[in-house]
């Protein structure tokens, strides 16, 4: 009888699941870096605007002479932009993991494509520069 009780106890422990939250952690993504905006929320092909999220500031740049159906911008066009290409004015942002507050407007955000695509609830989509996400 002791053997049966011991076997039952071992079986219970062997079949129990470990609900340790460390095994279920979702990846933490950041908004820091360069993001592209396209007028088509489903297709980054038409991106013509880049937002740079840096240390609580948001800078905006436009890729010159591209972004139209006959002359689409590439990552190389956006990578060629530097601080001197930013338009005047700076917005601010904070990010707490699922809420991006840009200026005075908080929005729930989620990520797809290993952090390469940021979806803003009821609003716009941004694609991380140099990601292969479409």
C-alpha cells in the first residue's frame, strides 16, 4: 500500500504544470528608434515620413522626392536622413509598455512582427526602420 501511495504522489507531481510567469513573459518592445508612417495603414510601401523617438522626444523627418506611386521611398532613403533633416519643432513622449503618450494623447499600443510594427489603437500603424515587416 505504501508503494501505491508513493507512486500516486510521484505521478501527481510529475503531471502538475508549472504556471511560473517567467515562462510566459511576452517580449518587451520599446518605441525608441526610427519609425516610418505610411498614408496606407496596411502597407508601408508608401511611407514618406519618419518619426524618431529619442530620450522622450519625437522628431519628424520627410524623405524628399519620394513616397509617391512613381517614386517609392526605401529604407536607404530614410537611413540617409540625419538630424539636419528634421522639421522644426519637437514633440514629447512617454512609454510604459502598452501605452504611448505622444504629446498629450495617450494611446494603447501593441506590437507585431517581432517588434517591427507598432499598432496604435484606433489610429495609425508605424513600421520600425530597417525591419522586414509589411
